[in-house]
């Protein structure tokens, strides 16, 4: 069941806006935040409702249905696990209409012992992410009345594994360092392209997974900010930013880290794409209230009064909102073996090359961005910036 186009664009739009605030190494998931904001918008009133609806990008009365659809789509996508959890104090009565709109079996109870409740929520986070995130990012306190959380985990194995070998950049911030390099060669020139935006050019390398989850590696011109690079990659998902594919790129330097050349060869060879990048692991912890305007939480964080009469008759406000995220990129499924052979070859001068082959080389050996994308819907599940390779 694909995500409706309007919901897809709304989530990717939040990804782009969040990317605009990025600086330094980070990773974040707007797809993890968006359903929570949508359910909150459905139960909010007044200014809080208007602000949340603006952040969600949909009318508040349509947001809950869209959130359910998004969670259903992600939970049923191969390689993706998505879940929503709600925990409330026993004394907090929820509006039946709002609670019925949540996914089935999402509702749990806070027992009143903060330490025990925290352990339960931490266990939920670990279980729902396969152990990648071991703690709930918010802290359960004596005055906690309600916790609404989402968990999103995704895994994929490359259709074509990388070869792991050291890389030593000759220029840029990583110059002179020996990095855990990843290299591979393929004949699919359509897996690389260049997007032109107002801020400059961005090279996009798509690494396809075997279950419909891909990673788009994004290298911008050196003067571009992380937000500009990630914004261009997100815009390309929705077709708002056209991408010139590898087969149509001109000879010579064709984009950031990208070169097209004609190499002489003795026998005819198909065009080739050679990609060199680095493995990485990025972790981040975000306090969403630091960007309350972006997430529509400016009014909702005012704890002097309630803002969610559609959730409960008891006054409720947002006391904390956080996200913990982890992303790893490596050879994935690549296994090494050694074969040593000595072959006898005919003597004499080498044959004269009679042909040429188009070779596109993409080298990502300085800070770059990435998007984890659900191939069918073009939904960005996670995004980030690598300024420190693994």
C-alpha cells in the first residue's frame, strides 16, 4: 500500500527543512517524527493545532489518517520496521475518538514508578529497532502523564557488494588520512547523476539494496552547506530538481567528485561506473524543542496551560521531544577470500588498443550527505551528513 503522494511530499518536505538546519556530522529521521506530529495535530486546539498542521503540511483533521497510512506503509515495506507506542498514567482518560485512531495494540500504561516505567520504554525501543537504539530518548519523570513514541528501523544488503580497501585522499578535510574505503565497478551509468541547484551542483550516487531500500550518496560543490546538499537530494526525490544521468554527462569533470573519460581498450567493453567512497557510522541525539518552530511545537511546549483537548480533558502540554538515531554504511554482505594464481602469457609487445570505453568515476573522499530511501514511494526514511568517516 503506497504512501499517498501528498503525505510523501509532506514527509520529504520536513526532511528538507530539517536538513536546512544541519551542520557537522548528523543523522535524523523526519519519517520518524512526522507521525507523532500528525497525531498531536489531530488532538490539538487553537494556536498549537495551527502550528502543528503547518509543520505536518496537511490540514489537522486529515493528519491522523495520513499518519496511520504512513506507519502501515513503512511497517509493511521489506527491510523496514515501524511502530508507534503510547503510554499514559492510569488516571489520564483519553478521548475515545483520538485513541481509536491510533494503531491497534499501541497503548500501554505508566505504572507510577519512573524507574520501572523507563525500563519498560527502553525495552520497547530496543526491541522495535533490533537493538540499534537501546534507550527511549525521553526520560520518564514523576509528572509524566503521557509518552507518544515511534520506532523506525531499516536494513538492506547491497545488490552489488563493495570491495573494502584503504583510501588515502590527496585533498580536502580528509587529506593524508587512511580511510576504510569501499570501491566497486558496475555497468549501470544511470546509478549516478548530477543535480544543479541555486547553490551549486550535487553528485548523486544511488546504491541499491536487495529489498527496495536504497541509499543515495550526495557530494556537493565544496562551498555548499550540508543543508544545501541534502536539500538538493531530497528535491530530486520528488522530481523538483532534475538530475542529469551518467550516460548524458559530458567528458571531463562532470560534477563534484565526478569524471567522465574514454579509456583505450583492446576489445570492446561496455560503459562502466567506478565508485569509491568510505564506510561510516553516525549517531545523533536531537532535542526537537530546540527547533520548536520547525516542528510546530512553539505553543504546545507552554506548560502553563493545556493544548490538546482532543486527546484528553486533562490539560496536556509537550514537556520534552527528542530523537535518537544511528546509521551505518559498510560493505554489507561482503565477504573476503583470497585466490592466488600465476598464469603464463604469450611473450612480445602488448596489442595496440583499437577501442575506447566510457568510464564514469565517482569519488566521495570528503564530507558528503546521504538519504535512505524507500525505492517504490521515493520516501526519505533517514538523512544525514558524514564529516567523520569510519
